[in-house]
């Protein structure tokens, strides 16, 4: 998996994890939150998906990494939102496992999903949030889901 970072440019997944571990270990007394979210947009015959990893040193800023994938179009918005949720939870599992190995990570990872009380995705909130929770992660929806609705969306 090839990620992008505004400071480091193109970076492999293992290097993302090492960068996060170094960031946390540089000031271990601080509180950290790791959030993961995805967003997608359909362009004619392809769907572009962006998945973001955000590491927030609470009160002191954040670092983020994002990756782009392309997929065939989905027949409906529901399938596309499900795909985003699956991408995010799969990435969250990989990040959590890698951080536990390298940084003695003991905190939760939160998955941010691009659904909200307003708009056409409101009917999907219960099932998408249930899926994310069943996968072992806390979940946030709009307007609190900044990893999906702000960071990932920024690179569409």
C-alpha cells in the first residue's frame, strides 16, 4: 500500500507505521487518537476512494496519511458507502495490529464513516455503525467524522 503525506511524499505502509510510532514515542506522556476514514466519488466509469489515517496528539496537532484506490462503479450509493466502511475497518485492523507490534499501542482506533443524520445516507447509519462496532472499533458519523468527511474528502 502506497500512502501520501504532505511532508514525506509517497510512503509505504510500514513507513507510515514507523512514522506514527516515532511521533508517539517522541512525547509518550501526551494523549493520542488514531482515526481512520474513507470517502469516495464516482467519475464516469470509475469510483475513486481515498482512505485516511489521522494521528492526533490531543491539543498539539495531528499528522495524516492517505491512499487512493480505484474501483468499478457501484450500482447504488448504499454499496459505495458499504465499500468505504469495509475499506476503513480493514485499514484500521492493519494499523492497530502494526502499532501494537511497534509502539506498544494500547489505545483504541476510531473509524469515521461518511454518513450523517442529514442527506441520503441517514438510512444507513444503524447498519454501517453496527458493522464498524462489530469489527471492534468505535465509530463516529458526520459532523464528527473528520477523517472521512474532511481529510479523505480533501484529496478527492
